[in-house]
C-alpha cells in the first residue's frame, strides 16, 4: 500500500490512482451463507474507474477508508442470496469472522463473459479495513489501477507510471522492471 500511496502522490492531478487487494471469504447473514465470495479491498476511487454505481445506498467514502470502517457494498447476487427481498442497508453481515455493515448494493451488471468474474457476486470493503480484518499488508499482492484524466494523456501515462514505479522501487537503469503494467486495450484485443 505504501507504493500505491507514493504513486498516487506523484501522479496527483494527472491520473486517478486506486489500489485494490482481493481474496475470497465466506459471507454470512443470519442463517444464510454464500461460500467463496470475492472480497475486494478498495478505495472511494473505484467508482471513477468503473461505470457501475450503487443501486441503493452509497459507495465507500474517503472517511470509510481513512478510519478503517467495517462497512461494505455488496453485489446484486450477494443481496439476493443473503437477504432475499429484505432491505440489506444497515444490516450486519459476516465476512469470514469479521462483521461489516452494509452501506450499499451495486446495480446489477449481468453475467460475465468467457468465464470471467461475476461482478454481481462480490463485496467491496475499504482497503484499510481489508488489511485490518484479513491481513495482507506485507504478503498480499496490491493491484494499482491508474486512469488518465483525459484521452489525450493516455499515450504518455504508461511511460510516466513506469518511470515513477521504477523510482518508488529504487530500480537502477540496468535492472529490469519488477512490476507489470496491464493495459485495457491489450486485454480487449485478446478477446477480439
């Protein structure tokens, strides 16, 4: 997380930087349990990187992340599986052994393609709460999404991020990158 914060500081005003960690846990509300649900530790910037929005309630706020609040935003399938037709807002569910209060439900995004993730079957929690509840500060891979502020800035962004990450990781010019950059156009090209 330290490196993600450093990159965010260096890219301020030029790009949106959002770190995430993820894992799978059983999620329970009263007698209902869903096994092996993807849990995503993220920040309030997640909504700037995705078109998905909460259908009811709200998404994470900077306050939730900063103060390690045990709050969560659930996907539509999680709502249906645990709560049925009941309103889940302000209900407390268990993720693993930790209690989280539901503050929002994401709008239904539909099925995934080519066996990819089911975005309706996931739970978002503040990244700081994820680390507090499940560990991962030193042993978990942190994914960092970076989004350019404008389309014109995209071309230079990859080089800028590469340079900043090399500085953050104190790599010498002769050393190979010890991180990877996955571009959305590369991923989309794989499926076309």
